[in-house]
C-alpha cells in the first residue's frame, strides 16, 4: 500500500483483545511494507558497517605499499557509499510510508467503529478519549510499527558484523562479540521503570486532552454560569501534572541515553587498549586494529535503534491499549438484522414501558428522569447501545431489521444534536423522502432569524443557504442550533420522528410557533416528542406520562393537570412544599393539585400567570400592536 493509494478499500478486522495484540495484528497487516523497509535497512546498515573494513584494508595496503589492494579498497568503498546512499534514501521512504499507512489504517478503523456505534460511542467512552485516540495516539502507534523493521535491520547488521570481526580478527573480534550484547542489554533493567513512567505520562496527557476537549465543547455554557475560571483552573492543574510526569519520564530516558553513550565508549577503550598490546606483540596489523576500532565506533549507530524501539513501544503501548478499547466496543444488536430490509408502518410501541405512539398522531412523552427519557428515545429508534426489549413499529421489532432500515423508518434526534461544519445547504443535504423541502422545514422550525444571522455573518454569501456554519455551530446560540437541527430532522420526513427536548433552549414565544409548525408539517405522520414544556404538551394529540419506568397515565394535557398530581409536579415544577400547601385540591389517591385558571392553565398561588398565560398575553399584544 502506497500513500497515494489511501484510503484502504478494507482496513480489516483488528485483534482488539489487548494493546500488544493490536500492535501485532497491525504489524502483520503491514508485512509487505515491513519487508521493504527491512531490505533497504539491511543495505543501509551493511554499507555503513562495511566502511571500516574498507578503511582498514586501504591503510594496510598503504603500509604494504600495494597499489592493487589500495585500488580494490577504494572501489569497494565507492560501492559502500552508493549502497549507503540508496539504502538510506529508500529506507526513509519506506519507513515514512509504513508510518503513515499504519496510522491511516487505525484512523479508518476508528472512523468505521464510530459510524457503526453512532451516539452510543460517547455514552461508553468519553468524547475527549476518542479525540485523543484518533489524533495523537495513531501517530505513536504508527511510529512503533515503522520502527520495528529498522530495529530488525539494525539487530541483524550487528550480528553479521560481530561474526565478520571474529572471522577477520579473532583476538579482537571476541572482545567485541562479548561486549556488544552487554551494550544492547545493559539498559533492560531500566526499561520497565521507564515504561511505567511513560505510561503515567500518557494517561495524564490523555486525561488532560479529554478535559480540554470537554471544556471547549461546553465553553458557552460555562461562560453563561460563570464556571469558566473553575474549569480553566482544573485544566491548569491537569497540565501541570502532565509536565511533572513528563519530566520524571525524561529523566529516566536521559539516563538510558547516557548509559548507551558511556558503555560504547568503555568498549572502545577496551578494544584500543587490547589492540595496542596485540600490535606491539606483532599479533595483529595496524590495518586490522583500525578496522576493529572503526567497526565498534560505527556500530554505535545501529545500537541507537535499541533505545528507539524501547521508547516507541513504551509510548505506543498505552496508545494501542486505548485504541483497542474503542475498537473492541460492539453494538448489542446485529446491525445486519435477522429480517429482510423493509420500512414498516403503524404504531410505535415500547414493550418495556408500555409506551404506545399511534400512527399518524402527535404524541408527547413526559418523564421526570431525563436519563431514562434519553434511553427510551434511543430504544424507540432501534438497535440501542444497551440490551433490552426491542421497540416495535407496526408490530415489527426494529432490532431485527437492518440498521439502515431501522434508521430510515424511525429517526431519533437526541437532546444534544451535532451540527457539522459546512454550508447550510450541505447541512440540510440529508437522506430524505423528498416530501418536505428545506424552506418548509426551516419555516416550521422557526429559523428565519437564524438565516438572517448566518447571511450577515458570512462574507460573500448572497444566499443564506450558502452561509457557512462553524464546527458544531459554535457561532450560533443554543436555541439557534436546536432549530437548525430540528429543521434537518424534519427534512428527512421519516415514518416516525422521535425528538428529545427539541426546544429546551428556545424562548416560550418561539417554542409555541415551533409546536404549531411541527404539528402542521408532520400531520398524518407519527411524531413523538419527549418534553415537559406546557407549550408543546398543550398541542399534542396524546400525552403519555411515565413514572418509575412505566406508563402511569395517558390523556390530554389539561386533563392530566387535574387528575395526575405526579404529572402536574413534573410539568409545573411544583415543589413538595407547594404541593403540601394545597390540601383541598388532592384528588383521590394523589397529591394536591396546583390551582388552575378558568381556561385550564396552571396559576400560581399568588395569582401569577403560568408560561402559557404569558404567551397568550404576548400574542394579544402583538395582534393589537
């Protein structure tokens, strides 16, 4: 695989049982590139290591006044230089290719897993960790994969040179043969401690990255509640922990580097001292002494790759562990499904809670537990992240349909929808039935002011549809992002649309208009809205109240306000003290009811009007203005 051929047609199925297993799987799948790198590495290191023999041969030829041997030594030296140049050039090319292709394979695997899991991924793994794995970690994994072949070439070269020295000059070759393994293995006792310190550093850096990512994502909210400095202080503390851990790790690696400089120096001293004694005794020639000395000095170059492979492994192991953790996540259901692909129609039903959303009706669901509501909304879309009983659409279990068919039949918009960067036209370019146009969807979602803001903020965009939206829509307010996300969902026009708190960041006046717009646009289609807003509830055809994971009451908004105290407590935010202060309004078997106005809207005990009353007053003022 060459860089220009990326991406991979199929990145494969990784062995994600552990970090080391994942690295081994990745190495095996890069075998072709590894062999190329190994071949060029052997040529490079062998050419470099052969130079001392050429120099020794040339010196001895000068001493012996042999022109033919001097010419031969010069010719061999030229060949070694050519081999060195070619080997180094193509080794670098092959190593970079292995690095980039390995990192690209991991990124493809992560992207495929992210697409498969969808929103379930961030429910099981922190968003910051996913970012850390897909950015910094893939580079470290790629580094180790490409370093393996260079290390192997260096190790083979050292073995070959040691054997050649023993054959060339046994008296000095034996010293080198004994000394080089000591050099290579001397740092092994320090590697576990260095690896542990590197692991600590990587873990702290990963947590700091997660904190930074989560802080940036929620910066607007933090500023709104005055918590910006608190989270910035937390990040400063986390970054200082990373710095201290990095310093401790660097101390250990600097010690390892110092040992790998000191020990080769001692070996050189030993070789020279012993060689001089042998030369004085006439047992070796000057050329042989120079050859052995130069070989030992040159071998310090491939020996450095022992330190590099240790560092690469220590840094890549925690990265591979995190990547394997993400890649090992699986859906609780078979995305291929056990049924043929179809788009069922009919009532949407959840056996676990007893929730029934009749076909073609606007159903609102009220639940006092937001987390439970989110899990139920996900379950209604089929193939949820948690195991459980499948929701049914027209009597067909959604979990048994292929994932694509389930998503086409039921679209779930969660409470924190994501807006991708690009133009508004690109944002709204989603798979759809074609029955709902962008203009109708934007109108129903009350996006008029959003279009105006986008047009004014985009230079050179005459049409608001060509205005650019920043990453995650950060240039927009929370309410504007919600309305654009709602318009995107309405365009798809699915058989059943599930909306989880779609107007939580919208003002009451706009919320009422959205309720009317969605009701009109979705007429004859199944719509389920999870909300506790009276403005949405008052316009629903049917309201289902959930308590303790079961359907507790079904009816109209104003009916449930009078008959179901638990529903009233959730919708009106009635406190226990307020409930206890109204003993005369206690229905049979229920809690006291909050006083109601003549038209059925909740009224405060001091005569103050509810949000619904305020909305009606605003509409009257607007009509008479």
